[in-house]
C-alpha cells in the first residue's frame, strides 16, 4: 500500500495517510478490507521517511504485531510501490496495490479485481465518465471535444501478477520510465493483458479537504467506526 505521500494539499502537518477519519488513520481504513480477505497472505505499507514508527504502531494496534509491515517509501509513488514489492517475503502470485488515499474501498471491489486476474496479467477498477470531455490550450480556450466512448477513469486497487509487477518495476527503473498508475507499466512494457472491472464511485481518492469531509460523513453514515466496513461495494 503506497502511503508515503505528504499532507500538503490537505493542509495537514501529518502525512495524509495518518489523518484520522472515524477514529482511525486513513491508511488503516484503506487496509482493513484487504486484511479481512482470506487470500491476503501479507501486507506491506510504505511510510514517509521518519514516520515509520507511527505507522507501525497504528498497524500493530489494529491487527496485532507485525501482521502489517511498514517500510520506508520513495520520493514518488512508483518508487514507493517498488519499495513495497522489494519488501515482500511470501511467494504470493498476485499483488494488489491500493492507495492509502482511498479509505472507502470495499470488499466486493477487491473480489472483482482478484477474479479478473485469473486470466489477465493485471486488473484495474474503472468508472465510466459522466461529463463531456474537452481539450483546452494554455489560454484555456477550448480546442476540441474529446470522444468519450471507450474512455474510463481508473482507481486502485490495481491487481498485477507478481512476476509481471516485478519485471515492470525493474524495466521502469532501468529506462527511467514513470507511469501515472501501476498498470500503465504493464501496458508500456507490453507484459500482458490489463482487464478493467467495475469500479466504485465511493472509492474516491482523498485529495482536498472537501474530499476528507465527504469521506468522514460517508463513514459516519455507514456506521463505519471501529472496525466495521461496507462489504457490498
Ligand atoms: O498524492 P496522491 O494522493 O496522488 O498519492 C497517491 C498515493 O500514493 C497516496 O496513498 C500516497 O500516500 C502514495 N504516495 C507514496 N509515495 C510517494 C507519494 C505518494 O506512497 N512518494
């Protein structure tokens, strides 16, 4: 789980993943449904340098000692994912990479991603786009209307066969390639089919203070305090 980002855009002094929502840090919410999945053999969380003990304490409080291992992340998200992959100790065949910034992820979505990995190298949750898309130039003048058919917005968790994920990271490092998400490395290096599964609008990424307020309200509504969480998303 990449959780090594800062909290600048939220105006927080803490890293974003440690910001409290409904009684627990954001990353704990984001990890809970994975830890409840019987197929989850290990979990690694990346923390910003210097914050590892805070993350490890929070994880140990939630799941018991070392059930979740915290490692130091990198300067950019892709490097953090590389750090997490390098820290794996099991022989797991698949990896699920999920942003701590999406604490409203549900168990059903995780199930859809895992199911799609049966016959694909990678799987990604995707949502249709509701708005009309336009391209603008530097002066903010509309240049064209972009055909929306076939376009989707993607989320995490992104599921990847472990061998393909490691190969993609190795080649990205060697070539200095930086993708905008995890499966874009699989696409770039043509390491196999990437399947899209139905995403979940509630699994939005927390970027602004408005997102944080919305997440808190939704968790209140779900009664999602202290360990319970939505199973049907
Ligand atoms: O900044 P943003 O929310 O887009 O980051 C997406 C995820 O990647 C977050 O969960 C963040 O903690 C993580 N991240 C990371 N290492 C970085 C930058 C971001 O693990 N260097």
